[in-house]
C-alpha cells in the first residue's frame, strides 16, 4: 500500500470513530506497518491540516479536519440511497459538468458526483462563465438517469433548487428564496446557480448532468466586476465561514431525498416545495431570453403544473414562459 493510501486509511479510521482515541497499536495492526511508520504518517497528516492530538499512554484523537473536499471525508456519515454513492474529487477541473458528461458517456452509474476545489472554465447558463476560485465554494455535478420524458426534464431543475435551498438553510441558518427557474437568492442577491444539461435519445433522456455552484466563503474581491445580477456569498451576508464538507454532505442528502420523492410521487410535491421558496408572486418582473434580446414584462402569477412561469402581461390570457432570465422590474 502506498503512503497516500495509508494516510487515507488512517483518516477513514478517525472519521469512523469521531471524537474517540485510537491507540497506536490499533492503527499499527489495522495498517500492517510499524509504530514508527504510524507516527510518521500522523505527522504528515498534521502538516496537511488534520489536528491529531496525541493522548498520553492512550493513542491519538482527531480533533479537527481541514476543510478540503475529499471522497473519504465526504462519505463519512453520508447515508444516501442513490446520490454520491460514487464521488470523484479534483483539485482543479475545467468544469465539473464537462467531467460529469465524460463519466456519464463512459457509463457512470446514476448518482455519481464530481466535485472540484476550483474550476478554470466554470460554466453558467446562457453561455456565461461561473466564477470558481479555489477552496471557498462548492462546485459539483451529479449524473442522473431518470426515466422521464424530455418535456419533464425541467422537473430536475426545480428539484435541485429546492435541495440547494434546504442545504443552505440547514447548514447556514439563513432563509433563502428561489428565482425562476434555477437561481437561489439570499437577501435578494444570487448565492447559487444551477446548470442542468441533458443528453437525449429518440426514446427519451439518456442522462442528465445537474451542475451546482454555491458561493459559501467567497470574499468580495473574488467576484467578477461585470455581474448581470447582484451576487453574494454566505460569508458576505452572515460574516460566518461555512464548513464546506458539512455543506456538501447535506446537499447530497437533500438531493437524494428529493430525487427518491420525485421517483415515488412525481413532480407535485417538488413543485409545492419550490413554490414555498418563491416570493416573486405578484411582483413586476421582466424576463429576457438571454440570447435574441427579446424581453417580456409582466406581473408574476405563479408557475404552471409543468414548471413554466405564468405572467400577467395585461392581455386576456397569462403568458407562459418556458425559459429565460427573470429580473425584478426594480433591477431591470
Ligand atoms: C448559472 O448561470 O446560474 C449556473 C451556474 C452553474 C455553476 C455550476 S458550478 C458546478 C457546475 N460546473 C460548471 O461548469 N457549472 C456548474
């Protein structure tokens, strides 16, 4: 076994026995190495940010771990049915969505996830880029293979928005809202975005990549200057740093629960959960298609059974909108 694998096993043992002291002898026997080798690896783990306390005549205890996104760390304490059964973590990627597409094409099972500490070409909706500095946020993509008609694929966007909103609320103790169809707002500013991409075959969806970016510990100076919509991070709004490992575990748990719910009970409960987070009903907005430059203004009535946005534009019938970028009239 190589040194990296040995250290991974030590970390796994500590994470499986959180807060407990593990004796040098237990570690030695489990790993099949000398006590001196155990000590050497403990020292190296300390240098990587693991606060491992030597408890006299008893052994070692892990007090705190670094906030790095590694499969073994994320998996410890994660109990999901479908999502994140397989986790791939990268220090740097062009885009987690691109990597997830490659994995999906190679036959990766449903629920496989890709995580990156930073992205060099993070992708946003409508051909925009997604600012992805290292070590501060969450950038992840999930491969799904739902048995849904092509027209039902947008259900997954609503599902992901609810999962992200719930994870932020639970871990960061703040209230968030959603902006149709797939932005998450904190204090009216964008805190997370979703880029869901699908590959279809004649008989329906082949696979979907759910791309999720959440601004957790990003500083003011790390935002690009030319944002179309005001953006923020949990740190900027609350002054509190978020434990990214705890966050991503909660995110995968929420995604898992909602995906199982969708498979068992259909879209209706997901839609209700999303509507409870949608506070633009009755507000004047403009929706632009992000491409051709056509913009529609009106008052939000709500969403239709299939998730389309319903706008009162002053004509006899509500206008049904299937895609676009919503801005409150005050920002338009
Ligand atoms: C948006 O424009 O609001 C969508 C942003 C989506 C960003 C995420 S970060 C992880 C995944 N990989 C990407 O390249 N994009 C998505």
